[in-house]
C-alpha cells in the first residue's frame, strides 16, 4: 500500500525516528563522499504552484544524489492550470513517475492529488502545513541537543503553516511548544485541538516574552507569507512586537538556539545580529532539508 506525506502526522513516532536515523546516515555518507544511489531508476515529479528556493533545490539535488531523477514542473505550464481536473493529472502522472512532490496554495489540492495518485504524494508546502520543514527542524534540534525529549520550544510570530506542523509534531516528539501570536493570527484551531487530543503539549500566549521564557529553541518565520502581500502594511504594524532579537532572547534559557525556515526578512521577524549570531542554527536547518527529504524519499519509495 502506498504511503503519502501530507501531514507530519502521516508518520508514527517509530517512523520519524527511522527517517531521522536514515537522514543522519545519509548526511555522514555525503560528507565522506560515499555514493548512495538508493533510488536509481526512480523519478520524482516536482509540481510548483508557488515560488521556491530551498524546496526546489533540496528535492532536486536529493533525488540526484540518490541516483534518481527529479522533474521540475511549473503548474502554470501544465494543463491543470488550464482547467484539467486534478484527478486526471494525478492518474496520468502516476503512470510516468515514482512519486509526486507538490508545493500548492491550497492544502486541498495536495489531498486531492493523493486521493487519486497511485504513487506517494509529498506536501512540499501548503497553506495549512509544511511537514518537510519540520523533518529538517527536528533533525536540527536533535543534532544540537542530542535529544529532543522535554525541550521547551517557542514559536514567535504568525500562526502559519510551519507553526501548524510544529504544533502537530509535539505528538511525535515529546517536546513542549508555546506559541505567541497577535490576536487574530493564531494557528489553526483544529490543528491545536488535534494535537492536544493526541497528547501533544501546546500552549498559546500573546506576549513573545511569555513564549520565550526558559525556551531551549525559538522558532520564527516571515510575517507576510506568499499570498498575504495585500496585508503587508497591516501585518508590519500588528507584528512589530514579535521580532526575535537579542532583548527577547534574554528571556530564554542559557544556550537557547534559534530556527528560521527562510526566506527571512531581517529586521522584521528576526534581527540581523540574531540571524548571524552564535545562537542561530538557521544554516544547519537549511542544509538539513536536503538530508531529511532524502531519507523521506527513501522511506516512501523503498516500502
């Protein structure tokens, strides 16, 4: 039976551990120059409705390093943009390629692809979740702290797709997450309820200082996601108190580290000196997109 990766909760605790272990092994092999063509003869179709840097590069390079092939498809150049039904595209693509990764505006688009595709479908980002980012984030935390169990993780800023996936990840990781957002910009209510019902530890607060208090990890993201540009001026005003800067980090635990999935707007959600400082794990986090997604691809395609 085929597996999809549309939500971070599409994997179990044991499967997450296995994927992370594989990612760490693949990372070591890459750095040692050891070939690992585990997916020779496999092709990944990458469908992009939204612009991408890290998702595009990491998936394409990852498939190449695994001995497979990645096919870039701009949704605007496909018949689906002209009205072809998703179910028809999904069925046809399933006859050509081994897996589909989609970066879409609507989560429902990815769900519909998965419903009709007979091959694995991967969520490369939607308006609701960004599970591939969480694989990289969890890998980065594990690398730095050795264990993710009982970490205090703070989210500061917009309750967006990455925030939603972070909240759901508490079910798999045994760390606690405290989210600070302005009123009206909270994470998805159904996501919060689902995480709590499955044993995740999630706290919602208003003040960034309350979220960061004694935090081991502080996570942030852009205040203005793709599609929110018309709200730019309003959002800049509303989020003005939510910058992850040096004064805010003084409330965190000694040795606290900062994550940002990128792209960053320096001076808005994160201060330049924090981005470039010793507390930043941003570049390890960006690199780990490659290794974590390679492990995910191996797991999905070697079932």
